[in-house]
C-alpha cells in the first residue's frame, strides 16, 4: 500500500504563525510536526509516500526530506491552487499508482497502531481510524453503528454520547481512489456520499494522539511531550546560568546568560537576551528578546507580538 501525506492546507487556524512557518514544518523537539505521520506511514508498510504541497512548499518539502524514514521514497505533488483533500488525492493518483492509499494529515502528532485500520481496508469504501472522543466541545465527532459504519457527523460543541474522534488517518479503497476528481474537491462530500451508501467505515486504533491546529495547541503539544523537563537542540547556544523549566529551545536558537524560560517554546532561530524572563510564550523566527526583557503569554514573531490567547 502506498501512502499520501496531506500537507497542502493553508493553516488558517495557525495564523499568524503559519505566515512564517508552514504548520507541518513546525519544530517539535527537533523534528517537524509532519515527522510523526511519516513515521506512521512507514510503520504501516508504505514504501512510497506522496506529499502534496501548496503554501510554503519549499519549507514542507525540506522538512519531509529531513524526516524521511529509511526505506521510504518521497514524491511531491505541487498544487498551484489548493485542490482540497479529495482533489489532492485525485491529483496525486499518477504518482501513487494503483491500489488503496493510506492517507494521513500532516498537522497532528500521533503514535498510533494502524494495524486494525489496514486490516479493515475495503476497495469500495473509505475506512477512518478513530478514537473515543476526548472533548466533543472542541472538535467534530463521528457517531458509529454497531458494525462500524459511520451513521452521522456531529459538529463541535454538540452533545454526542458515544462520540468518536477522527484521527487524521484513513484508507481510501482502490475503487474510491479511481473515482476521485483531480480538480478541486473536498473530502467531506465524498465521505457523505459513501456514508449514505454504507461505505464509510471506521475502526478504533490505540496509541497517543494530539492535535496542533493553533499556536496555543502547538505550544500545549510541546509542553505535554516535555512533561516539565527541559529540552535543548544540539545546535542551540546557551549562556551560563540559564534556567529552563518545561521549555524547548530549538535548532539554531540562542539564550543569553542568566535568562529564565518557563513553559515556553523558542524555535526557528530566535534569540533570548541575557537575564531575560520568558513565561508561557511561543517565540519563532528572527526575533530577539532584549537583555533583561520580560515577556509572558505571548506569540512573538518577526515584527509582530500578540497575546497567545488572541492567536486562536
């Protein structure tokens, strides 16, 4: 089975951070966010993975090449205009080749056992990997029948007993792939058409899953992975007396002497000055917190600082 990494989204919820860094290329403890999905595709046996590109295509392609698992070949499907999930899959068909496709979203972090999903593959259906829903107030839900068919979709915030969460992984059957358009088309109408015919299926998978759709969610993801520990990339530079608590200092970043970081992510070459205090912040790009500066609960980008709460 070949794999498809859906990485061409615009990243609207990640704004304004996604204006500077493509969401799939965001650094998560030394790896791009898309690395976990690539690793999942490789573990599932996908020797070839096609990645669609649109916004910041060179960033995403570079991140994917750097995270490419051994024995996995990558091909890229560039979309000058966004084609949507279904159109992106259809447009990539010539690169994917015949047969079913294991498709993954590039904007979530996960370590899931996809074995049950692969075993449920059906050439006339799409099979979604799902988990018991952790918070229906935040994300849309699926309601399933006893035999694993998707009965209906529920919007975020709806009271949905027995709700299931779509993890971003799906197996698109070979005949469904053959019928997808190569022009703009979203996946939800395709899902709905299959659901009406009883051909949209779901199977539960086990493992860890986290979304990273907004700057706050991205920061929360990194904080949860750290679990209170510090993390410093090998290429980062720290001055003497730096105190790091539950924070990540990414590739090429610099932190001056006696600075203090608490619950923050410093990435994409950002600099924190001597004696500065940084708390609950996300700092990315060619940014320099001045010596002795104090910043809290902020998203700090080149020429732009906004409260973290205002960044979705």
